[in-house]
């Protein structure tokens, strides 16, 4: 809550994640699980090998099971061990065909030898849509509308701020003309969408549900008369 000169502003903060529901986002769960698998694979590899490497993993957008985490990590560590470049900064690209469970999950791995004692970076690469979805933004807004009444007890103005942090594909969301021109139904007085990657803040166009309902009642009253 922020106190301005004449009004108190209540601010509700939420995060934009694709595929979000009451059970969370399956897309985000898979992204987090892939990070955990690669982190574990790196630990297993470095426990057995003195060489230090950086590795980029290109994943297919396939659902993963938490119970497979250790097996996949072991397979990845074993695969990297077969492709350690001989020279510092040399890079080798491998395709894990026939490499157990990771075949069909990872399409390509790029391995680069780094200096002894250095901390190689193991990272995941994925692709996905850039733009934010009108439908998912509206769903997120509608889920937060129920909090407006609580804010009204103390605040004259009520804002919703949606943050897309860009940490994963599921939370990477550029605002295009379709979203900018859409009128979102809400009880919030103002909605701001903040994308951290570009540091861009967009004010979304809103349609006040209370005003819409009031207009409909007025129209119905006129028809009755």
C-alpha cells in the first residue's frame, strides 16, 4: 500500500507464467526440472573428472517425470564424459542418439573445454512464443479481481502489477499490439505489465466491470419502462 498526497493506493503484485492454473504451470515445472537435472549432471561429472567444460543443452518441449531426474542426470554426465574436447576452448557438438532416456528429450549438446580450475557453465536452451497471451493475461487478472474488495476497505485507488521476469521461456513475454489494444475486464483501476528483460512497462487498457454492470442495469431498466 502506498500513501499519495490525497489517496492511498493499494498495489497487488503477481507474476506472469504461461499455462498457469490453480495447480501451477506444467511448462514452468518442466523448466525447473530440466535445470535441476543439468545441475545434478554437472555435479556427477565433476566428481569423476578433473577436466572442466561448459555445456549447452537443447531440449525438446517434452513433459518430464520427477522420478527420472537422477537417471537422466547420470546419462547426461556419462554422455559429456564421452565428448570431452582435447584442447582448451575447443568445442564439440553431439547428438544423443541412442543414449538411453535422454534420446528424444535432448536434441543437441554443445560441449566446450575450459581452463583448469575454471567454473564451466552448464545451461539449457529452449524455444517458445515471445508474445504474451491476451487470454492468459485476462485469466490472471480475473483470478486477482477477488482481492479488490479487501483493498477497498483501506484504499481509494487499486492497481495490479503483472511482472514477467524472463527467467524462463514461460515467463518471457513481450507486449504486442494485440495486447496493447485489447480492453481487459477488471475491477482494478489500473493494470501495469512489467517485462524485466527489456525493462518495459505497459499500462493495459481496462474496462471497469462495475461500470459495465451499471450500464447494463440502466439499459434493462429502460427496457422495462
